[in-house]
């Protein structure tokens, strides 16, 4: 049996999405910026896709900019605000558990003279609104806090954060890559100025990002070139990708409620059974509002990589830490951020469920995983020390 439980890293493209994209790799190949019929046909498809997404988000089509990844959208938002509002101030507030696309962009800006405050989070990964208020100063130009965390699934009180930012007239950006297609996402109602999403996290194509830019929000240029996307993001538009992203988002929101309920129940079942079968484990962020399909489990006295490889041998795909940090040997900043000791952070596995996962698959994992943990612990010196104590 093959079981893919790494849907927070990426998802399988929906067949309907692939079908919708195919014509734009074939017959309809004009450059949407061209004035002739070939170009106009592409342009029409692109603008229809933009309208579809705008309607879903409840925003104007002119407020949406297509990019080539969630990472690029995050960069465009953060660097764009940093440049445009430089004269007003140099202070940025973010959380200590952001995705590297946000975290490392902030770190990079620190080298350019910007000051960044990294808000702490509690054991569930939630930021403290009082700490946020206290961190704001005259020089603060941007607050960027993610909607839902990719490693532990914690959902931040984004509307309350937005309210604080709006009151102080500070631009508010949120990385909503993990929440798009899963949670309510209405930037205007929620007080969000800048919002990032990425197609491949909701069964759309990889290499397709989007940035919502509330009208009136100034952004300095990050990429220079031609006049595409109203001069906000130069580069020939990826028409198949854009069509694919719109089709994927439409499909995801159409079944959002039922699917979230199904995934939450499946995830809860998995966690309850696992707690019964395996001793000395911790389910991370269990006390917070969480993404429906995300389960972060710390297996004490073990290395995540050895669990990952043993599961892989059984056809089960999971991630240790986050996909982006799994090739680094450092413990995840998210897990350290919620207060897990370094030695335990290394033994953490993320199971991220998606729409193709079934109860049979979860039962298969529940059958294969406990003996793996038992076997690995038998040869773990840390486990040996623990048992002897
Ligand atoms: C995957 C992810 C990103 C990066 O998106 P890409 O399109 O892969 O660049 C950013 N933020 C979060 C929370 C993510 O999960």
C-alpha cells in the first residue's frame, strides 16, 4: 500500500485541474500580452481565471497579482512594503514560527537596516495579542503573521491581528498558503491588506502563486521588467498555471466544509488511536484551533529521520519538521518556538492528510507505525536511559 501523508508539502493535481490546463499548453499558446487573436484568446482565459479567484475571495480582480510561487508572493509583499514605506519607518513585526519564505525574507531585510520583532508563541503556537500591541512603535510599517502554520497547523486569530494593525494604520500581510481552500478567506472582511496563496497546496499546479494587494497599498518593485500584471509583476504570464490555480481553488471551496469535517475526524481518529498504541508521544498544538488535516507528533527519544525512512520503506510518506527544513539538520524553529526541547524536536513527524486519503490508509499507518516505533526505541540509547530511570 502507498499512503501519501505529506499534503502540507504539496498535493496531487486534481484531474479536473489538469484537464482545464491542457488546452493552454497546446492550441491556445499566444502570449496574453500580445494584441493579436492568439494573444487575446490566452488573455481572455487568464482574466476569467482572475475573476473566478476574485469572486471567491470577495475582492476586485484588479487587486490580484499572479506570481510563480507562494515564496515569491511573500517576498513581493514584505520587500515591497519595506521599500515603499521606508521613509515612514524601518520596523517589521512577524511571528517566530513563520514559513522560511517569510522568516528568511525578514532576516535578509535585517541586513539592510530594517529592524524585525519576532513575536513569541505559546505552547500551541498562538501569538499573544498583548505582546503584539506592545511591540508596535512609531517606526512599524508592516505586520506579517501567517494564517495557518504548515508544521503544526495552528490557526492564528488573524482578524484580531488585522484589527490591531488597521487601527494603527500599519500594513498587514498574511501568508495564507496553508489555509486557502480549507478555511474562510475573505481579505476585505478580515482586514487583510496583503495575502499570499499558492496553487500546489490545494490540488493545483506547482509554481503558481498569488498575491492579493488591497487597493491603495503601496508596494516597491521587487522584480523589474515588462508591464505585465499592471506593472506589478513583470514576466510572461503562465496561462496554464493561472487557469489551473483558479480551477483548483474553485473546486476546493466547493467542498470546503464537508472536506474539512471529514479530514478533522480522520485526523482526530488517527491521533486518538496513536495515543492508545504508542507510549511517550506528544501531539503538538492539540489545544489550538488547527488545520483540519495536520497532525504533528513528537515521538520522544527518537530521531524523526529514522521514523520517516522506516515509514517510507512501508510506502508511507510523511515529513520530519517541515518540507523546507527537512534537509537541514537543525531542529525546526517552529517546534522550538512552541517550547519543545531540542532533543524531542528532532523526534517530531508531521502527518498531513489530504482529500485523497481514506480511513483504510490511516488504519494501515496505525498498524505499521507502532511496531516501527517499538523497534527503533529498542536500539535507541536515549530510550534505554529513560527506561532505566
Ligand atoms: C508551501 C508554503 C509556502 C511556499 O509556497 P511555494 O509555492 O511552495 O513557494 C509558503 N508558506 C507556507 C505556509 C507554505 O506552507
